[in-house]
């Protein structure tokens, strides 16, 4: 009997969810003997697939159908192993799923998502959660939500924290291509309504900071399809959108920023603040959901619904060198509480115990 990992995440662009799956998979390959990774042929991260020695199979062109039809057929024909799913969705017909449910934003705030996405997740994930032999989530906050809203027994859920890529830790990146931004405040995220970029831009403009710019890393297309944001930044030379950037460029952006701001309405965990801390950048985050759990005393907290509060806190940090230094030092201590190695070891213990149990 062995563990098989559903690696459909290798067919998807990398956001926080895919990064969680990729980094944890790299470590589990070390700590779980005979672990196997499978995915559809349409891989877009070939180097990672090669590193994980992924088995590619299937003919269905739609990857969700591959997951629901071809993947369980493969598993049934290969000894009915335990299947580890790391990106929320799992094959509902299969009986030995470990499901990773990273947060319940789709359930609590369906207005943030497309109707198709919301319908899919709100239909499948409650079923997956009920049928799974175990559930992995990424914070105590998310664990409590899963227990409360899906009525899952607490003992069925394991917390496996995300961490950051080593490229952000003690990085020695230069100011290459960063000087064009001058002195700047940084924001990093996938761009969707819950990340509150509209509120951030309003707060930045209200702060009226001289000679300081705002740099936002995320999809330009999504930004400019939002009429509210597009109108707000029209003809404003102090707001920059970089689009998606490489990890090397992102590390440089963190390292050279004067401040990192993350006014999200909802997070199951929140990796970008830890990346900023590891890079020596002071941080401001929302006082909501899992962020106080993740950031501890290393961030200043704001109400994401209060533009004035965000603006005043930004000015406070920008204008106080002692406070910035304090936040940087606390950040170095805080991000070290989370490691992929430690999380993978915890997950490996759970997986190896399952292999020894009646589920095998």
C-alpha cells in the first residue's frame, strides 16, 4: 500500500494554493517512502513534474473531468491506494481521499467568486469533506470554520501550516530594475475582491505621502477590468502594477520596499506577509480571519473596512524609523515559526499512521 498524490496543481498557474501543494510535495517525497505523484498530461510546470517524477496519464482534455473520472479509475486499477489531494477538490467517487480544504471563503463569501466557481465548490467540497478519511487545513482559524460550517469532527482535521520559499530568506538580491519605483510601499497577491486592493489604493492616496509610490504585484488584466480601480488610478504616476513576476524579482521587491501592506478581508493563512518578514520588510496586515494567528506581534493590524485606519497606519510606519526597525526584528523571529520541513514531517506522520491503519 502506498500514498498517491493528486498533482493536478501542476496544470495550474501558481498562486498560494498551488505553492502550498508544490512545496509540501517536494518535502513529502523525502519523508514518505514510495509516495507517487500523478497528474493529467497538460502539465505547465515541467521542471517540478520532473523533480517529483510525476506519472502523467489520461485522454480527457478538461482537467476537472480527469480528476473526477480518469483519476479514480487509475487508482482502482492500481490497488486502491490512499489519495492525497492538496488543492481543495478531490474525486468524489473515490473512497480513500485525504482532502486539503485550505479555507471556506467560497462558502462564506460566494460573492467574491464567479457563479460557476461558487456552485462547483459549494457542491463538491461539503461532500468531499464528509467522505474524506482525513482533512488537512492550514490554520486553526480554517479548522474551526470547517468544524462549524461542515460539522466535521475535530479529530478528523490536521493543521499543516504553509511556509515560504527559501529564496525569500536571507536573500541577497540587488536593486536591479527596482530603482525606477523610487521609495515604495509594496502589495502582493492574486487580485480578487477579497484582497481589498481598492481599499489599499484609496488609503494610499488619502495618506498623501510625498515621493513614495505604491507597487502592486498581481495580474494587470484583472486590475484594469475593475472599473473602480481603473478610474481611481487613472493618470496617477505613483501607482505601479507589475503583473506577475518571478520569485527572484519578487524577492528583490520585498527586500527594497519601505513597507508591505496586506489589507485582505479574508485569509486561510496568508503567505505574502511571511515572505515580506523574511526579506526584512515591515508589515501591516488586516485584523481579520487567520492573519493575527500567522503574523503574531510582528505586524501592525488594521480594519480592512476602514480606509482612514489603513491610511493612518501606513503613515505611522513610514514616518517612524524605530517602529519600522522593531517590526523588522519581530518579523525575522515570526516567519521562522513556519517551515515546509516541519509541516511535511507532521503530514508524513499522519500519512504513515494511515498506512498502518485499517484504511490500508
